[in-house]
């Protein structure tokens, strides 16, 4: 793969019992243990399929059997390849949609969400957005607020996943520039300068918001559909 291009693999999680053994067999012991903690069968099947597909995509890139890929987790839970640390990857899934981002020599995060109504968007905005973002969101017509909430949410989620800290970093401290949403105005000090981080929204279908974030210029994104082999 081109070292400057970020690959985006996206598709639908079928979560069908017939496919379950095919994905289960490629997971390592830790992944199988995490899957076993799900009480809900559908959620467990989605987890197994999403992580099985991730391994099969990585196997295609690395030319290795998917079950042999050595995936470890960092201090805050972010997965990485112990034997190929220069290859960055991240996975997100929401209901039956999933997306995988793969790049090289960068910190990388991706998020996907279905744009569904909530009881109180305003409360979440006040809690998770910074002043500049709140002011922008409040000026929007009500008909646009749902979509823009999820656009900002996925950008912020992708960022905290890229840093490896997760949501505990504080979404309100990761401030997307409303005038140029491909960049950040501010980020927590431990994440480096805001200027090194870049955002790109991903168009993955109506009613879905997705974004990828990396600590380098995103000069190219290659969108690929997950096929039956993955």
C-alpha cells in the first residue's frame, strides 16, 4: 500500500450464525475471551465478525494467516501490531455498519455512527463540545443540527482513538475548527500540537457519519468495500 494513503475498508456486519465459526477461529485467546463476556447474542456475533474481518484485512496486507497476526493492546486499550508497529490500524462499528482504517507511520483513529435522534442533543453538546463548537451548533437550523452533531462527534471520537487515550481524554478538549473542520483549534497538551492533527470526513452512505483522524496530512484516502472473504 502507498505509505501516504489511508485505506478505508467499510461494509455491513451480517451477524449470522452460519458465518460465526469462520470469524471465531481467527481470533486470539484474548479476543475470544472478550467476545465471551457479551450476554447478548447479536452483540457478541457483531464483535466476533468485526474483529475477524479486521484480521482478514490485515492478513491480506501483511500476507500472513489472519490467526497468526500478533495484535497487542497499549496501556489504554488501543490495539497495535507488535511485529509491524509502523502499520497503524483502527476499527469502529455501529449497529450493523463497520469501518477499518489502515495507514503507515502515523497515529490513526476512525469512528462511525448512525445519525439517529436522541432525547437531548443540547445536553450532549454542552458536555462534549467546546465553546466555539457550541456557538456554531446553536446557530444551525434545527433540521441540520442532528447531522452536524454526529459529524463533530465522529471527528472527536476518531481523534481520541488515534491518541490511544479514548474518551477519557475529554471530548470537549478536542476542538474541531468550525471554519475548517479538517483541522483542530486545540487538543490536550499530551497529544502534541493541534496543527499536526488532520481530519477527513468519510462518505459511507446516507444516515451514517464517519471520520478518520491522523497525526499527519491526509493526502489520500482509498475507499474499499469489505467483500465476502473478509
